[in-house]
C-alpha cells in the first residue's frame, strides 16, 4: 500500500497537485476556481475514506449491499493486485441502464455562479454519508499521463471498483512511470458522484462538467458508463488543449513480415462494428497489435497514439457464457444471474433482463496489446450506416474528409437511454464522440491537420446496408485487409471528384441510375443541412467545411 500511494506526497508530475504555497491561490486560475475548489475540498472531509489499493476496493465492492458475488473466478487476479480467489462481481442499477446525454450541463462564464451554489449544496447534503475516494491513472504513456480522483458514497463501492479496473490502478510500476512522465500545465481530474442525489431542479439527475478546470459532478446517475465516459470526457479535453486529437474509437497496427506496418483508427458509436474491427485477428491471416477499442489520442505533432484505458467496457450481449472471451470478465453491470447444473452462481448475459448489459473486461483478453504506438497513424476510417454508400469510400480532400467525420451518420444504440423511436433514427454524431465538451471546430481542425499536413488517408466504411444489401462483417474485414496490404484498387465514385470507391461483388454501384444518384445527393444534402444548422452556435464549423460538403451536393 505504501508504494502505491507514495505519489500523494510528490508534486508537479504529469498533472498538478500538492502544490507549493506560492502556487496556491486565485492567481493559479487553472487549478483554483469556484467549482473545482469546492469539489476538490469535498475529498478531504472527515467522512471520506481513502481507498488505497485495488484489493481494498474489491473487498468493499464484494461486501457492498446488493452485490452478487458470482462463482466465476477472475483470470490471473494477482496481476492486478487482487486476491488469488477473487471472483467476478455483478451489480445492477435499476431502470436506467445507459448514458443520458440530455442530463449533461456545461459550466461557462455565464452560469458559473449559479452552478457553484448548486455544487456547494450537494456537497453539504452529503456531510453525513460515508464516502470513498479512489485514484487512477488515465493515459498509459510517459508523454501523456493524468491522475484522476473519484468520490462516491457508501453503497456504490462497485462503481468505484469498476472505475479503478477500467483505467489504471495506482501501483508501483505506474507510479514510477507517472513520476517520469511529461508535466502538463493542468490540474488533476476530480469527479464527485452521488447517485442518490436528486433535486427539484434536476429530478432525473445531472452530469455537470467544468472542462476548463478538469472537474465534474455526477448526481442521480447510477450507470457506470457515466463515470467512465465522464472521466474520458475530461481527459479528452486536456488532450485537445495539449496538441492531441481526441479519439472515441479503436486503433490497431498491422505488422508485416518485411518489417513495415500500417496503423489504422476506426471511429463509430456502440454497435457500429468499431470493436469488432479493432479486436479482430483476421482469422490469423495478419499479425496485428491493438492499442484500444474505445479511447485514445493522436499527437498532431508526430501522429503517434496513446491509449487512455487499460481495460475494455463491452456489451455482454456479445458474449454468451460459452464464448471464450467471457472468462476475462472482471465486473458485470445490469445482467441476471442463475445457478448452473453444478450449483455454481453464473451471470446471465445476452441482454435478457434489459438492454445494454455491460462488463469491464480484462486487458488479458487481447494478448497482442500495446498502450502506445510510436508508429504514425496511416489511415482513419469513419464507420457509418448510410444506405447510399457502398461498403467503402475513399475521401481525397482534407476538408471533406474532416467534415465527413463531423457529420458521421449512424443509428442510435442501446448504450444510450433513449426511446424506442429514437433507436431507429439516423443521427449525426460528430467524430462518433457525443462526450466532447469543447467547440466542434477544434476537432474539425485537428482531424483536418492529420489529413492535410500529415497525409493520413481517410475512408468511410458502411457497416449497415448498401441499398437493400447488408454489408457483413466478413466483407468489412476483407476490404480493410486489402487496403492495409495496398491491394485495394479504388476507382472514381461516379461524378464526385473527391470520392473513390472499391468495387466489390454483390455491391455494384449503378451511376446511370438517376434514383441512386438522387439518393446520394439527398444523403449528402442532409449532412449539409446539419452543418448549416450549426451556424451561430458554439458548434459552428469553418467555411471550408461547409463548402466542401456543399460541393459534393452539386456534382450530380
């Protein structure tokens, strides 16, 4: 325990805490502010218990009321600092089993006083609760490591435990790496959570973010994904301010026998095929190395990449109990339980109880894992479900490539708490990242720089239907294999001067069909309408983005 927590007594590591007296005060505006200081202060109250090891967090979660301690053993628990007999823990949240974007609020100069008062009241109301404080590292390379803090009340020990597992436990190895890492002019991340706190003003809950000061308050929200994505949201904001492109996607490297390699990033929302593509071993045909399937950053200086998380947060729907990957579960959320024919208590997956059952899955699930790629990224794939597009389209203009990411079209998934009608709607989610806190034009410029100055290739993958024909995972993985091995022969995409496509059997494109061209034009026009709808808001895109998508709509 002592070696794990020695970081507390040192200052000026990757993110800033334990500052000298000369740096404490209103003049240090990045670290001290109305809301951040109120939230940080709550961590030091005498009703707070510090959780100083993963083993302690496990015991707290195991003994927390409502926890189901399954008979499924954790694979190689000692590697994570867990007891050798540690079991997979299951905890259910109730009615809400997905993210609630509608409850998110952002702090700015116009509302800081209003929200500061709310934050003080919430903190005061928790004075009689026992609360737990844990730390974790976010970012797994010396070039970008952050320290994050989470505070939860008694009864939500499972949230705390899963949060530590999802990121990186504070242990001797990573504390040393953190001490040696690049110092950022940023304060630690602080997240205050009280899932039982509801108020008249926010009867459904609240996720309040002060991204300029790296802090958040989450109230009335039990779903673990709110805590995971809340942490990533702040980490991505820090990355953006420090010369990185924030990526809600997966990245992998293909390693060839001649010593060369190809690095690709794939971007899509839950259910788009992002994880399938990232984690596929391509039937053993190609040697691959995985960075991560959900959260990473790309340096705009040298195109290197860094994973922000150690573990995976997967849908249990994809893992029947006979799936080999299920043995790598660490914790489970929002699933059932039953006894098997041996009398052992096992989870019931496949979304039988509800939608969006989840698991924090061990890093051991992928033996071909690295936490940082120094090799520059070569290609970015936008994953969309757009019936007007063949299985893969190449975008050759940097502005169009970036704005296509900004108008990434997809279908809603069960990872979001929305109505059944909303699940069937085509929606635009810029860069597949609904968690961004800063202005959209910043992501647009970061990605455009990768395409324009760093010569990263851009592709659009359609994993839905092309007209009436389903694009299967086999087709998608096959075309990616052709592209990374430089075997794909792209041809002009009809009249569209900046687009090319890969002809594939069964997905023939008929450019003499006026109805088809009209469909393409209408789908592109819907993107233009979306971009135009952002004018006059904080999400407004630059003129070159508008002109790039507008040009496509006039070319047929």
